[in-house]
């Protein structure tokens, strides 16, 4: 069986070509060029240290941020910006003039409807004892209503009469 050829990389092939001349022998010129190239590589390694991945990433990020820090913008963009600012400053007061009388009448009506007797819940704080007393009083009042003779004869009519007497009449 014939012997299988060994796979070689492109770098190895290039090195072999440098080692051999055109006729297959080492040439002195190729050897001296190769030696000078190696010395240049060594000199470059000494002069320029390799950048770490973190340094490269930081440089890319700084370059990306620099795009946003530029003060110069195109003239068309500047005109567009100025036009939008002018349009935003213009206010049309005619819509407010139409709505204003309606709002005033609604405010006056709402003030009339408000009952000053009702206290704001956020102002008065309820304790457990006051809630318990209110519950007991409500139970007593409800029991007295249930035992009232007019309620016993016609409950629905009695409730309607009570509501009509206690609630303010609509105009």
C-alpha cells in the first residue's frame, strides 16, 4: 500500500516554499529575506505590546460614543429641528375659548351639589373602638326600624317615604 500523504497547513506550505528555492534547493537570498522578516517581527513584538480584549472593547466603545458627541449637524437637520420648535411654540387659543364657558358652568354646578356636611375620609381617622360603637348603634337602629308598625305593614312604601323626606329634591 502506498503511504498516505500528510496534511499540511498553508503556513507550513509557505514556510517550505521559503526554505526551498525555485529549483528545490535553499537559496541564500530567500534565507536572508526570511531572517530579516523574523528580526522585524521580533522588533515589532518588543515595540508594540499586544492589546488586551478589554482595551480593544473600550476603544470601540469610545469610538461609538464619539458619534454622539459631535457638535456638527447637517443644515437640513438643523432646519428641521428649528421648524419643529417653531411649530411646537404655536398655541391655538380658540379651542380654549370654546370650552371655557362650559367648564365654568360645570364647576358651579359641582360646587352646588357638594354637601359640606360630608366629611373627608382622609381627615377623620377611625379607631377600632369607634367602628365597634358605630356597628352596635347601627344594629340597634335597624332593629327598631324592623319593629316599627309602619314598616311592618308596608316596608317598601316606608323606605320610599323616608328617602323622599331625607334626600334633596331634584329641580
